[in-house]
């Protein structure tokens, strides 16, 4: 019975048909920014065919970067191999530019592999847009929903629609969440994955057997509202972007750290970057016309390579997730805790045969290897325990991770949950282009 219900719920929500050529998971179609210029799809196919569809080995990638000179520079050098950096490299190389990328760790080693695994417009951002009459938040949701549909279409083997349940323990919550999620559908328009709908208590428990019929506060479940967002394998999408950029001609090199820059004495523009191969310890110069700083939470560190007195623009925010056993949630339905004790939102989602729950959203210190604090793990456990029949135990936590979000904002703002997640593009007096902020979902838009 439950399988039939889930089948009916999921019907019609399959990703759109793949159009065009697939390069390690990234589709180039006519609606995409990629491939619009200088030959488009045909040029991309030709470049891939030239290397027999195989990503060039590391020695070739490094040789391409070492082969630059003041009279033979790259068009663009990207610093950072996360979602933004690899997206920029792919966009630029697909337009026919000569591109290089360096990443001091591995591709997606940082924040880009430590997300909630959601491709979403942002339900809570829409709520802020409505109640605060914030057009900026509404625009962010609109663009994110558009990109959500495109990402699922472009990489259907790594991304898929996921129904998410919003429990209602008060009668007023039913029309409140129903109308809000209908507005979410409306903003998505033709890019909507599946229409949101109300389910009775009986149906809700069939879909999500571990959902509590009675909350910790003694209130009975009145029903749920189910809406759709997307889910992805974030690290694999990131690596696919890096590999596809390499197939289109970019020289991408991981474990290669930018340790210094050189500026032109006359124009004050950055003309080369000193790079250290962290596997061998050897350094070399990469000459380029433009440097794109996609260092994520460490963008200010990259900016200080050119100007030690530069004013910081990053407010780091910690996001912690935990992994729980599979019996915490069904394998085809997520759960959102819309209001925790301090007003934050917590998701509980099926993930690779387990359940991932999170996230926290709090100010943090910038560190290369952030670790989840015990109080953040306990916060997540306490938040989901109010909504489950399962006895939530600390010993059930199989693993946990912390990611630092690079929020571009006024450093004097302490409440990171109130900062817009829209991205910022900043061009310094030295010509360095810094791209920071934004969500995983909208990586393609900010990279174009």
C-alpha cells in the first residue's frame, strides 16, 4: 500500500529529457549559458573529440599552466576548485577562452561537498520576501527555482526531484503552509517539479512511518503539506564540472596553491600568480590577463595576496549536518522542521541509504578544516526528536560534517541567518575579479 502511495506521489516528477551532448554529467543545450559563443555545442564536441573524451592527465594540465608567459598568457586564471571556480572555468572555456584553474586541496574538498545536498529555491527565503516585502529575496528564489530545474535536466544521473513533508500540528498551520507552498509552486511557474499538496494524517503516516502522530508538546498531527525540491550528489557534480572544463580545453590542477601575485608597475593590475604544487613543493608562475578569485570562504585570503590592507567582505557561517541510520526516514521522502526553538529550519532527508539531517546556521571562525561542535549536533538531534517516533540517540550519529558558507555582507552583522544568500561580484583596483556568496543551486548563474 505504501509503495503504491509513493508511486502515485512521485508520478510525473521525473527530470526533463536530456538535450544535447553530455560531458561527464553536464548538458550543453540551447537554453544554457554555456556554449552560446564561439562555436557553441559543435566546438565543445570537437575539443572533447580531440582528447578522445578523456580528461588529460595531471602532468599535461600542469605543463599547460607552466607554459604561460608574459607574451603568451591565459585569458583567465581561476583560483578555487569549488562549485563557483569550476563553474567559471567551464563557462569561460566553453566560450573559447584560454583558461586555467588552481585549487590548493582537491576539487570540492571544502564547502561545496558539505551542503544539505538540496537543489532548492529556498522556502524560508520566500517567507522572508513575503513578510518583509523584500524584493531581493524574491528575486533570489525566482532565479534559484529556474536553476533548480536546469540542473536536474542537465545532470539527471546526479540530481533528482525529492518530495519533502511539512508536518502540521495546529489547524492554522494547514492553510498557512499550504498557501505558502502553493506560492512556491507559482513562483516556479513552468519550472515547477511537481504540484504541492495536502495529505491527511493517515496518508502522511503511510508515506513517513516514523513521523510522530503526537508531538513532544502533546499536539496531534493534523496532516502534512508535501512540496518538491531537488536533491543532488554535490561532490560528484562539482568534480563533473572540473572534468568537463578540462574536456573543453581548460587546464585544471588540484593540490596547487596560489601563494603570491605579481602586478604591472604601470597599470597596477595582477598579471601573474605564483603557484605552489603542494604534492611536490615546487613553485611556478602562471601568467594571465584576468584573475578570478573563487576562493569561497577564503576569498579574502586570496584578495590579500594582492593587497594586504584590503577590507574583508566575507562573513563565515557554519553549517553542520549529521548522518543517521536509514530507519529514521523513508527512502523517497524528506522532512522539514519549519520552526526550531530559535527559529531556524532543519531538514531530514534520505541520502545514499542513510538519513542526513541539518543544518545549523551560526557565525563561526574561519578555519581550513572545520569540525562540528557537540552543541550543534545536539541541536539537530533535539530539533528532529520532537517530530519522530524513533528514539533519537546521540549514539545513532554515524558521522557529522561542518561546512563554512561564504556570506558576502557587512562584517558588523552578527545574525548570519538574516543575510541574503545572493552572490556578489567585486572587481578590485588591481583587476582581480572576486565572486563569492550565493547558493549551490545558482552556481551556473553567477559563473556566467
